[in-house]
């Protein structure tokens, strides 16, 4: 079983020139889903982590499973306006315009060890915004883990340059 083969590619979605890497096919395949979670968890086996933070929405599915396997808590990092209690927000640049992600102020406590999880890293803008939110709250970022890397977009290198350990399971060329 090859994880890469379980990921579907949709050309020109959501716009021309983007090769959308669709993990719904991976999630629907019991063996591929389990293998992905096992491989995401593997670098942290035996470590005592406090929390896993997942980025809305696909990061919730993978991050929730990773948190369960690590016996850690889970922190949802959400799009603006979705969290009901007091939040901290970070704005970050997209290719066109900006976006905002939010976290509850009491989601993480100073000194807690946190792993960030998302489905895919491209430019790294989203993950860096997430790391900014977590570190502002005093979290210690142990690592960031993704199923898919698009290395040509440089996100994993940007995170590493910022001092964050990065693990990825499958790489695809291009955007
Ligand atoms: P970035 O902030 O550029 O690293 O983009 C990462 C976020 O955008 C992740 O939450 C991904 O789910 C999504 N994303 C970016 N590019 C793609 C792509 N080619 N296929 C699927 N999702 C993508």
C-alpha cells in the first residue's frame, strides 16, 4: 500500500494552475488513513507531549487522531469568528490578500509541549501563523507534521529556518 496512490489530484482546483491534493480518498481508505496517522505519530513515540494543534479543517481530522494516539489534548486553530470564547488572532498573507486564524486564549498554557498537524504544507504561511499563535501563548513547539509536502513552494524550509522541526510523509512536485 502506497500512501501517495491514495491521494487524489484535481487539476485546476480551486483555480487554474493549482494541482489540488485531495486527501478525502486517503481518509476513506482504512489502511491509508491508519498508516498516515501511524507515520505522523512515529517521530513522537515515547515523548511526553501535552497537546496537538490542528488547522481547520483537514488538520482536525488528522490532528484529532494523532492526539488520541499520543494521549495528548487537542487544540483547534480556526478561521475567524468560529471560536466562541476569548481568542487571539493572527493575520497572514495568501497569494492574493490575507486570512486570519484564531485560537482560544486558554487553549494552551506556558511551557506546554505542542505538535502542529495539518494535511499539507505549501508556502508555509498558514503553519507559521499557527506557530505564531501558539508561541505567543507560551507553547513549546516540538515539531510540525504534515502528510503532504510541496517542496518547490518552500514552506518546510521556511519552518526549519524558523527553528521548527518538520516531518512530512509524501512529496509532490509543483504547486
Ligand atoms: P500554505 O499556507 O501555502 O502552506 O498552504 C497550506 C494550506 O493550504 C493547507 O491548510 C492546505 O490544506 C492548503 N493547500 C495549499 N495548497 C494546496 C494544494 N495544492 N492542495 C490541497 N491543499 C492545499
